[in-house]
């Protein structure tokens, strides 16, 4: 069986719903979201060291931006000229799965988590990659957790844009809405049309 998260290029949603654009100039990213959704900005401080904002959609879906402060900065020249670029990104993906996705899976009390597609979408602005996971739940309703993770060059932080939603292939309109929000995430300066996070990424279950 093939479980597909429909993060594909679709017709612009602006003609179907009222979209707002959120800019975070402190950490250099932007995304679009329906005006009817609830967006909560969380102040930085000792009580909140990581989560930048929460975006609540419909039908239990949500988005979260986590800013992770790093001790070292990643230079563009070092990354582009490195002979082990593929291995380096792969290691970053695995670390993200361990630190973020396994933590979320445990938090939602999933009985099992399956890692689906992992894709390197790095560009001139930073290292970026996409990860999708499927979480099996006791109630039988699987939950998809997917994210775009960006490590801007010459910055001491990473930005993680993570989506959590129930998997319902019949909810085509809701899935398209989630698709538009997810694929709108980009670092400030990136062209909006240049962010092709995924073209029909899929999570394969055992036959």
C-alpha cells in the first residue's frame, strides 16, 4: 500500500481563500496561511527557548516554527566545496529525525513511526531539506508529521517549519489548503516559485 501526502504543485489558492503572509525578519523566513486560521506568536525567553510560533488550522491540523540556536555557523563556500556534501546533509537529516520527529511521535503517543521521503532542497541561501513521517495511532487514525528544515548560511540558527495533520485522503480540499501553506515556506530572498519542497512525496508502508 502506498500512502501519499499530496504536497504537489497546485493552482494558486489565493483565488479560493484569503491568504495572509507572515514575515519573520528576525530569523529570515516567510510563509502564507489562511486569514481564518489562528496564529500565535510566542515571545523568546527562558520560558520559551525554541518555539517561535504556532499556527492552528482546521480538522486538527497545525503548523509550528521551531528556531534552534546552533553553536557554529555554516558557510556557503564550505558547504558547496565540500566533497562530502551528500553525507553531511544525510547526517543532518538523521539528526533532525531523532531530535524532532521522534520527539513529536512520542509526544502524540504514536505506537509506531515510519519515515518516508527525505529530500535535499538546498540552494544558495542555505541548507534545506524535506522530511515526511507517518505515525500509527492506537485509535487507527494515522497522523502525518512533515517539515521543511532550513539552515541559513552564515547564521547561528536553523528554522524548522513542521506540519502535523491527520491523514485523510478523502479530504481533498483540506489537503490542498495544507499543501499551499506547507509549500509557501521559504527563506526571505528565495523566489516564491523556487520552493519545490516535494512533488508527490510518499510514505511507503510494508507490502
